[in-house]
């Protein structure tokens, strides 16, 4: 059912309708459109613009449509232009011409902006709860390996020994930032466009602040032109989802490396691996690779929307029809990847012995020599130089740092005594990193304790938000 056409003498050409049609992807907004329609109906009734009997009939029909859309009994047709025209078709089929009364004081411009915000808020809350599940799995895995030494890396080269739990725990903090961004985004997005009309507001006695409250928004839009044209919330959501994808991709890359024959640290569960169609021995970490690959798709959706938005003038432009598919795809993608990565993390086993044997390799304890000299009040520039000379001597003689003699240490720097060997152990190096955020067992224990507390608080907040949203939607 067309929502316009009175001033036109011809129907749209077939090619025009095909290009304009969006119902095939914006149908997922139907539950949110119906909920905003119920809120709009209440205002039309309370302001006296609709007779109570008419309003009651429309309300009953809308509530029937809510159930029929949820069950699949009512859906769009190939002749519907968009979700709004499809639902008005359903309404007028039930009520006749009075179904069109609901359109008073409302445009598809403010309608779709409202629907999309509601949908996005609902979806981002679900994503936040799924991220929390992954955080829980990461904290559990970090706790499991909180006593396991391993080499730490920079530039993919051995750097300093770390506890492997510390390595895993870094991802907890990355996703905590993602959850912070979602919370901030929800605050900025909780502004209702409904009542803004096409762009100028309405001459009818509507109450945008009332519909905003009914729909769970914090406020109504302060500028009607901005309300219908703003898609910052879409672009920002796509950025957040891209960052989630990047963080998932980093996990994927590490799991791929750790599960190689060359490393042999990680044993990915069979349930989260796949095989080869030709090589029967293969066990591939495909979930890790897919997580890594999907991040490019998420970034592409973000850049596409930013490019679409960059030159739009004044108020609503039809270009904004291109905001939905990238957002829908990114939300679907993240919700698809998160459970798979969570399961992979939770079920992977790591080889403690291999990691421990690798921890001191690559002269990863050289910094301990420099720190030893600093504690003896030697300027760090000299300490660094001396430690480097120790490494060079070991490389040329095929030895490890602790195998240098007392005389060799003294020749390199007179402040290097034989007791320097006391700090040239992996356990000693780990135990000494007690600063906040460090890799010492005590520091890691504090870090994990704080992470658990933070996760409990955050998950509680998002669970409450989900319940409030569900109540608003009438679920």
C-alpha cells in the first residue's frame, strides 16, 4: 500500500519501485514500528485528535498485528514498498479507511528514525550481554593459567616472561572498553525522533516528550531537522561493532598462531575445529580464522555508511535508506561470531610445559640485568648497554645469560656481581613485576578480582536494561 501519490498522475516505473523497495530488509523493524505506532496512537487519542472508539479499534488491530508479526502469520508482500506501507496495509485490511488515521502528525522520516533507534538499542544490549559471556570465559581461562609462565611478545619476538593468564586477561580489558562504549552509545542514542514529522515538527497538539517516555527514551529530540537526518547513532554503532570485531580478530590471530605445529601451545577443542576435505590429519582452527576474517566485513560496513553520510544536505535524504543493511549485517555478524569465539576460548587447553620451556628463550631475562644495575644506582643508559653486551657475549659463545662467569660479568660492568644470577630466573622475573597491572602473581590476582567485580556490575546493568526494554516492547 503506497503512503503517497495524490499529486502523481503515473505510478512508479517498475525500475523505480525495484530501486526504492526496502521491505525485504527493513521488515525486521516491524515489531518496533508497531510499538511506536501504539505510543503515537495514545497521543493522538489523549490530544482529542482521534475519537476514543476509533482509537480503541486501531489499538486492537495494532495489538493483533503485533501477535501476527511475531508468529509469522502476517508478513510483507512483494508489492509492499517498505515496512511502514506493509503494516498500514495490514491495518487498513482490518479496519478499512480508518486505519489511515494513525498517519496524522507522523512521517516515515521520523517513524523510521524512531524504529531504527529502538531496534539498534535492543540489538546492542543483546550484543553487550554476549560480550559479557566472552569476558567470563576469558577470566576463567586467565584464572586457570594464572600460574603458568610463558614468553611475552612484542614485534612477534620474545620480550619478557609473563604469566600466561596475564596474556589472556588483556582481552578482558579490551572488551570492557567495548562495553563502556555501548553504555555511552545508549545514553546518546536514547533520544526519540517521533513527533518531528518530515522535518519541521507538527502543527497538531502532539506530545513528543510523552511518546519518548513511553518508548523508553530519555528525551525527545531538541531539533526536528536533526532528528530525522541524524544517523550518528548508526555510524557510532558500526564503529563499536568494528572495534568488537577487531578485538575478536586479535583473539583469532593468537589462537591460530598458538595452535600451529611450530608453537604447539594450544589444543583447540574438536567441537570448535574443522577438518580438511582431502587431508585426513588436519585439524583447523576455523573459528579463529572466521573471527579474524569477519572483522574486515565489519570495518567495510562502517566505512560504507560514513561515505554515504558525508555529503547529505539539510534534512532527510533517500540516501539514508542505505543505513540499514550495513547495520543489520554488522549486528548479525557480531551476534554470530561471539558465541563461537566464547566456546573456543572456554574449551581450549594450553601446554604448560612448552610455554614454561619457551619463557626464558631469546634472552628474555636481559632486562633483569639492566634493572639489577639500576638498583645499584647505575644510570639506565649504562645498564641497558651492559645488558646488551651480556646478550652479545652469550650469542657469540652459545650460552644463556646465567651461564656467564663472575669475571665476564665484572668485565662487562664492575657493578655486575655474581649474585646477578639470582634475578636471572623466570620465576624471579615474574615475581618482581608487582606494579599495578603487572604480571606478578599478586598483581594478576588483583587484576582478575577487579575484572570479575566489574563484569558482575556491568552484566547486571545490561540485564536490567534488557528487561526494561522487553517490558517497553510488551514482551
